[in-house]
């Protein structure tokens, strides 16, 4: 199987940081799971980037809630 070459970033936490951002990402994740998405893992904030949540659609394509 060939890995998907397109990776989408779905903006849900624009302008938010820290725990507030993670809470919004987790809420959107919870909304998407019943629709067929899968939660893979949370990528924690570092010096250069805010947290994002890596997910997968029903066909196995990865996307980030950002």
C-alpha cells in the first residue's frame, strides 16, 4: 500500500495556545470519531510549533487538527 502524498491540516485552534488549544483540538477530535475518523496521537507544542492532533480518515489518510 502506498502512503497518501497529500496531508491536510484542518484549522480548529487558530490563535489558541497551551491547554486552551489542546482542549479545542480534543473537542473536534471527539466530534470526528463518530463520523469515522481515528485519533492517532497528540503532537505536543515545542519551541517552534503549537500542539496539533494527528488523525486518520476512514481510508487511512492522515490529517492534522491544527
